């Protein structure tokens, strides 16, 4: 009896192993074959299905930067438009720990407020004042040490090319600015200013001069440049100094940390565009500039103050 049972057991085991082998072969074949045509048609109708190819795999392996986030460069620095220059200095000024002070003009509140309203209607805004203790004297002007050093390096490089740049004006106190304004309004009856009879004269003055408390020169970072034999020319834009500074989106000026203060094309800031006035913000800030820089107005500037 045992011999007969042993025969059936062997047959059972052979059948079991044969069935297992068929199962393994079938699974192996399924893993290495593509779906039949009807299955492919069904998958093609599925909105979530995409055929994977080499190009798509490579695309997702690389970081894809949206076109609108790519920053165009003008020479060594990100390109900036006129309003970028204006907004960047405004942000730089807020990060510079300056004192914003309301300064008198004629010590007549009615007159002073009238003048302020006229100035602000042109786009002027109150400016911060530098700490006079941090300001240094240099070649008959006053400025910050870092502005002086940047100017000297830039001037020396320009001289190698036969271009003569001059530092004409830097930091100005409110007293200095008040004297400039009073000289330009000399001979008028100040008490009649609120009547409006001098509005045309005042507007003409505001095209080129700021009221005390409204000048970028108060910050210590603004500079007026002259060129060649002229130490301050209203035709500065036509000089070889300006040509050198402004080339390739002001690349040369940026290399030393300078940008135009009142560029053509920006929103009104008060005076007419002044090609001779520049402001210093440092090369590092300019190298790291992007539109997002101007969005984060509450954050300190990268590599800035």
C-alpha cells in the first residue's frame, strides 16, 4: 500500500511544480511585453495617460525656469529700467537708517505748507538726512567715505581713457538747501506765496531745485558730476563722461555702485530729469538686483546696509 501511495505523491508533486513553473513564466512574460493594441487604445482615451519618452524624462530632470522669471543682463549686471533705478534708491534709503526730519523753509507755516504742497504735486518726497558725524570733507565737497572711494576709483579709470570727471556736489544740509532756494526766490514777497501769484516762478525753480527736506543730497549718497572744463553743465548728457557712464544700461557706473538719480522715463520725482546727478547704492546690491528686490520692501537689501 505504501508503494502505491508513494507513486501518487510523486505524480502530485510533479504536477504542482509544473503548475508553479507555468505561473512564473507567465508573470515574467507580462513584465516584459507591452499592452496589446486594444489596451493601448483604451489608455490613449484616458486623459491622465501620457506616453513617457526620453525627452520628457530629461526635461523633468532639469530645473525649468519660467520665462518671466529669467532676468536679462546688460553687460555684467541685471538690466534695469528708469523706474527700477528710482525704486531701488528709495528702498536703499529706507535701509540706510537715516533721519527723516521736517525742515522749515521760511519759518511761516502757511507759506511753508503751500510750498510743500506744490513740491509734492510734482512728485517730490521727503528725504532722509545723513548723520553729519559720518560725513567727510573731500575736495571741497562732503560725502560718505565709501562714496568718495568709489568715485576716486571710477575717476581714475576714466582718466586712463582721457575722460575728466569731477565731483561737484555731495551731501547738503537743510541750511545749505534753504540758502539755494531763497537765492532763487529773492525779491518776492514771501507772504504772498499762498496767493498763487508766484506759482509759475516757483514751479520753474522746482524743476531744478528741491526744498529743504526734499533733496536726495541730504542722504549723503547723491552726487552731482561735472565733465571736462565745466564743473556742472546742464548739457551733461551730451558729454563723453555721460556717454562712458551710461553705456550698456549704465554698466560702467554700476561697477562702482552708482546709478542715475533722476533718469529719463521714470515716474515724476519732482525735478526734471538730471543726467548729472547720480546716487550710490554699492556694486553688490546691483549685482543681486531682481524685480523681487523691489517687492520685498520690508526686507533688508541683500549685501546691502
